C-alpha cells in the first residue's frame, strides 16, 4: 500500500486524541502515477521503485502532498508556480477531518499534554522519532550550499546519536559482605553467583540493562602477555629464597593462592614439576589454554538457572576440596575443549578435573532485563580484595574513574561500630574521591547488609528499648503463647496416658471375650475347657482382695474417673467402670466399695468361685464384654480426637510464637537499623569535616581555627540503606529450599524495594536533564530548518547578492547533494541510530560529541579570499576571532594551574619525600616476610599498595586545592568572549544590509543568536566533561610514576637470596628509597604539572574544532538572507510538506515540555 494509505490506516486504528504514525518500510521515491493507485482492500505493502542514482530530483509523491491550499507564505513567485505545477496531481482524498498530508513520522501525535504519560525515556524516544521524520523531509530538499549540508548533517547525526544517559554505580565491599546476594535481590533474579565463586571476588562484573528476555554475558579473558606476567609472579610465589618449594596447603597464604591458580589452569602439572618449568614451557603444555587467551566468550540464556550453569563453566572453582592432597599431583586427560563441548549428562556423572578458566578471566559484562536497571543504572561489582593480577586491578581502577556513584557495602554488625563510615574507605581512597569531586553525599551511598543477622538479647539492652510499648506487646504475646503451649503439652500428655490405659483395658477385655466364647463353645459341644485368664484373674483377686478393701475402706462416692482432655463429660472413659464390668464377669469384685460388707474377703471369693458356669452365664459375660469393648472404642476415639485437637492447637501456637518471635526480631533489627543510620550519617559528617580541616590547615596553618565550620555539615545527609537480601528472596520465593524468613515478614522491611527505588532516583536528574537538552536542541534545529525552507519574499536579487558577496565564505556552485559515485545523498547512507535501542546509544555520547567535532578540512569547499589572499566571510572571521580567544583561554588555564597547584605540588613532594623512608620501614615491619617479598615481586602493589601509601602525603596536600580548582567554572570568560564576537558579527551583518532587508536581517539575527547560545552551551558542556575526565586521569598518575621510579629498587631487593635475605631485601629497598626519594617525588610534581599543561593545550585544540563548527552553523543560519530557493515543482511541494511537519513537530515539543513540568510539579 502507499505511504498515504499507511498513514490513514494508522490514524484510524489509533486511540482517540492520538494519531500513530507508523514507520514506512522504505523511504525510496516512486513515480507519481503509482501514488494515486490505492487499493483499500489490500493492506500489504506494494513494491516500491527506487529512484535511479542519476536522478538528482527524485519524485517525492510517495510522501504525499497537500489536497487543499496551505496558508504558508513563501514568496509571490513560489506561490504562482506551485499553483500551476501541482494542478494536475490528483491524490486520493483523505477523510474530512484530515485535509492535509503529513510527512511519514515515527512518533505519536497528541492533542494535549494531559494525554502524555511523561518519562524522560518516553520524551527521548519521541524526540528521536521526530528527528527521524525531520531527516526524511530534509532528504527531499536540494540544498545548494555544501556548507549547509555539512552543518545539517552534523546536527542530525548528533541528535540521532543521543539517548537516555546511563549512571554507573560502583559497588565496593569486603569479601563476605554479601554483595552478590544484595545484587541478586536488587535484580529480582539469581544472576550473580553466590557460591563456589573464586573469580567473583577478583573479577570486575558489570551488570547493565537490555530489553531482551534473555540474560547475556561477555566473558573476556586475559591476553597472552597479561597471563605471562601473572604466571611469572605466581611461580616466584611458589618458591622460597633458596629456590625450594613452599608449603601450599594453606590457601590463604601467598604460595597457596599461587598454587591454587596455576593448578586450576594446568591440573596435570605437579608441584615439584611446576617449579622446574619456565613460563614458555607452561604455556606450551596446553595449546587450548593458549587459544583462549585474549578471546571473549559470549553467553546467552533464557533464564537465570541456565545462565548460572553456563557461566559456571568459566568462573567456578571445581577442584578446591579440603583434605584432598591427591588433587595436587593427579594427572588429568581432560582438555579445555572437553569442558566447553562435553555433554551435560556427563557433567553430573563424572568428576571434572580438567582445566578451570576462572584465573584467566579479565572481566565479565552481563546484560539482563532487570527492572532496577531499566532507567539507565549500571552496577559494577568491584573486587572485594586486592588481586594478584595487574590487569584486573587496572580495570577496577578504571571503573572507579568512570563511575558516577559509589555504593559502600558492609555487614550491619560492622556498621554499629564506631567510625565505620570514616575508617572503611581509607585515607588514600577518600583523598582520591575528593580530587574527583565525588566525596559527598550525592555520590556515596552506604548499604548495611545482613540485617536479618540479629540477637535480640544483645540489641535490646544495647539500644535501651526494654520499655518500648511495641516490644512489650510483642513479648507479652510470646509469653502468652509459651504459657498456652505448656498447658496444652500437659493436657496432651494426660490424654496420651489415658489412651494407653484404655487401649490396655481393651486388649484385656478382648482376651476375656475370646476365652468366654471358646468356653461357651466347649460347653455346647460337651467338651472339657480349662479357662486360663479367668483362673489367673481369680488368683490375683484372692491375693489382692483384702488389700483393696483395706485401701478403699472409708471412701464413698462414685469411682475415680480418668478424665480426657478438656474435662468434657461426654468424652470421659470410665476405666474403673470397665474394670467393674470385667471383674463382675470374671467374679472379681473391685468395683463399688459401698456394696462391700464387712465379711471376710476369702469367704466372699469362695462363694463366688463356687457359682456354676453355664452357657447362659457365659453368654451374659460375652454380651457384657462386647458392650464394654464398644464403649471403650468410643471413648478411645474421643481421646484420639482430643489428642489431635491438642496437636493442632500446639501447631497453631507454634506458628503464632514463631511469628511473634519474627516480629520481635524485625522490631530489634529495625531499631538497630535506625540507630546505625544515624551513626553512619554522623560519622560521614565528621569524616568530611576532618578532611576539610586538614585541607584548611595545609592552606593557612597560622589562621586555621578548627572550631569554624567550612560548610553546614548538618545539611549533609549520607544515603544509608539497611537491607536483608536473605529474607527478601525467601519472602518473594526467589530461591527455593531456604525455608521461611528468619526476621522479616514484610518485603518493605527488608530494605530491598527502597534500594531499588534509589537506583531509579540516582538516574532521574541526568535523564530529565538529557531529555530537556535534547528537546531544546531539536527545537532550535527545527526552527532553523523552517526559516530556511520558508524563504524570504520581496527581496531583490541585487540585495541578496550584496550580502552574499560580503558574508558568504564559500563560492557558489557546490553541489554535493550526492556522493562521489552519484548514488544516494550521503546523509541517507549514514548509519541509522534508530535501528538500535535508543537508550543504549547514549553511552559515551559526550566523548563522541567531542571527537565528532574534529573537522576534516579535506571535506571543506575552497574559501573565498580577498585581494590579499585572506579568507573572507562569516566563518573565516569568526574562526579567527574564536582562535584568539581560545589561545588566551589556554594560556589563562595554564597560569591558573600553576598559580593554584604548583606550589602545593612542591610542598606535597617535600612532605612525601620526608616521610618516605620511615613509611617504607613501617610497611616492611607490618607484614609477614613472604607477603613482603610478594609485594616486592609485584613492584609494591599487592594486598596493600606501597606506591599509593608513599604518595598519600603528596595527595593530601593538593586534594582540597585540586578539587576547588576543577569544580570552578574555568570557561566562563571564554563563553562571554565568544558570544561577544558573535553579537558583533551579527551587528555588522545588519549594518551592511540594504534598507529593505534590515527588518528581515534583524529578525534572523535573533534566531541566529539563539542558535549560537544553545550550540555554545553544548560545546562548553562537552569541553568541561572532557576536562573532568582528563583531570581524573592526571590525578591518578602519581602512584604509577612512583612505581615506575622505584622499579629498579624493587628488583634490586629481589636479587637478595639465601640465608638472611629478608633482612637484606628490606635494607636494600630502604636504602634505595632513601637515595632517590627527592628525585622520585619532585619528578612526580613535574609530571603532574606537565600533564595539566598538555591537557590545557588539548582542550584548546578541541575548542578550536568545536568553535569552527559553531562558526559554520552561524553562517548557515544567516545564509537564508542571501540564499534563494529552487522553484521546481517537486521542491515547492517538499518545502510545503516540511514546513507543515516542522510546525506539527514544534507543537508536539511544546506539549512534551508542559507534560514534563506537570510531572516535575507532581513529584
């Protein structure tokens, strides 16, 4: 179907008040005759005919044209020509309410701002669709000026290259702090493995968002050079000073860690064999390992369970088994490829002793569809402890430079301790954050984990909450449940005893019944029967009869009854009554004491025993026994029901007591969290004041007054979150088999939902700012397009040519609409940023914007020159003036660096040199000799970084001045100077215009100034961003410089071997530092200042290129005053359409702006 039908169909199907403009399948031109042949019944796309490459004026009827006159004033000639040229074109009429044809668009049309559900992402998405639509319309225009084409192309590319910004969050925390569990709870999926993860504490893991349903990961491996360097260090860790193999059973020792890594990758090499091999020989042992180095493995899984299985192949440590010494020397035939390709069934049936890949991993990048990351947050799980691998350490440091926010995570049991927020980071880390401008409550977030780890007996007295009404109510419930439980248990015991007694009696009665029946049968058959149970009962009764009488004599009333649970008379089972019946049946009297007389017991028994046993007597006894059994069964069933009721009641009480105890745990945990938050916030304020005071004292020791606050510390509010990931995943069912939560019953109390909301909150400012800037940029550009396309009427050719001659910088005749091969317009062949997710396109936008401004002079047309050969026109004049101001700005910047930092650097270098020797001695004495030697092998950077510690006095002296310098607006004067040049030029253009053109020139000047202000603001933002990144690089150059300068000292110390070598190593390095300390740190000051000077020059070059583009943009804006528009019918139609599209686009931008204001006010 035609594009017009496409649009009409989309409108008909859209919701009321919203017109959906679907994307056309292609933007190729088709002959005009085809555009009028619509088949309303056929909704499938008809083939399009691509315009021939040689056709410089493609027919644009596939875009649609106006079916009624449009009140747009171009000029009189254009109006006449357009009326005559399009009179024979008869497109199919649209519905009455839409009498105009729009450019195909990729965004929704809204009738009101109230219909817009505003989010920054939606605003950017709509804006990108507007740019795409605008681009399609511009592609139809024949622009006579090559300069205009270049400028507009850059504008379109810059706009299409933008998207929602990302916020990088570095997650720092010690090993065992629960980072992986917190991240999994935050992501609402088990993406980050939490067990068996040797690599998890040593590899940087970046977790970002994508909208695909799968979980994807890129596992990158060390290069061969990086693995060689690490292998060399690991081999040194395995031998002592005499070259003998160290003890490696302790995996926490340096040698244990080294053996574990090497053996994981090369399991077939025994220890004694390993220390005899060189690095080259080890690498040659397994070509498959060598092939993995430097590669990246891609993983894609449809769910987290499959993802965990896939990634475990690379990061799981499978050979770490306690008490197994055979693994150290056992030779395995499994190769690396067998791990990658083996069948899953075989994995579960046999042990895998093949090579492990976790020591080779460089970095892991994960992408998942997690709601917490949907607004642009990127979580970076940094190593918990220092790792031996220099490459991984370097990656972690790079992320610290790039990150926008820092999350510090520690168990809450540590957070309760004093000074946690101050001591956790370390001085060097805090100083670096200060230099980066990141040591503030807007950047740092503290997360206290494991809040479900609670001991109420410790917390209650520690916090003094014994008299809290809520706690008293909870403890009252617990006590009540315990009392009820005790009562129920006692009654349950009574019932169970009764059940046993009843069951016993029933068994006896059944035995008598059986004997009676046998006796009766014998009598009926005339057989002799010798009763056993009855005779035994008589004998027992005779021996115990008198005793019973004596013990019961004097008592009255009914026999004692064994009560069932609840004292319910209906459920009573009268055991004595059963005994009475049975005794009567077997002539044993022990039932009713009141019917006994005072005669001798032996006489009574004798009389009863002489009673004749007949069939009738036995039948009566049988009937009595059956009745007794029936009654006994009924009462046993009642007792069982009573026992079940007791068990159910106990179970319910147990649940209630467990719930009450959980409420108590939650109460204590929340109280502890509240206390911890206050402690952490106050500690952070104190730590910040300590840094401020130290910097103030360094600046002016004589006037320093510690009682004077440099800022209002009460306003500093460190974000603190107290979380329980374990209870969260139990409540939500994220994990199976972990049982019920131990502390919290409410998801909100776990702190995870609040932390997830904080993820979104951290990105809202940058997202809103990006959306606003994007719409402002688009609005400015759209206005520029509309002004050019609209043209200027009633201007004579002479007046145009007069302005052109004076201000145009390039000669006429530049075509350039098509590329050198005469194919499609060169901007049509540019990559389409809309083909990818627009939110992923923004990453690195600022750096790309700076790089994109590096302009190739080879693409520029030749410039017009005056009689002296000097270029003339708007662009050359502005470029020359801008260049002078940039040169002055660079010089001023270098002077500012020298004035603000040079003296501080010299003092800092002296301080560092003064304390270096003492610190080296303390450093050596603070650790085991093996750790010290391992540090020397790694040139000072191991579990602690000696190089960083040595430069800390230097950094401490410059941190505050450095921070204040780069937080100031270093380019304010340059911006003012640039705008002054632009305003002066525009004034001169107005002055040179003919009288009839003055009003039009004045109006266009305002448009040009607005464009200039916006473009200059963007340029300054890009330059500030570039300078900020560069200063972070420079501020971190001191430690590498010191390490490089001390490399010879480290190596000389390592040359000491044999007996007493440890002491000699310490002495050698001590003396080396003492002899070179001034050169090392003075050289560091020079390197720092030199790099700052170079940075200023680099910024100057970038500014020159950016401002050249600004000059070109200003000329293009002013060029509408002297450039004419073509009168070809196709071009007239194209201009009419693009004016209509731009007007609609600007209306939509206004609605989006109102929606943004409404949303901001509501929030």
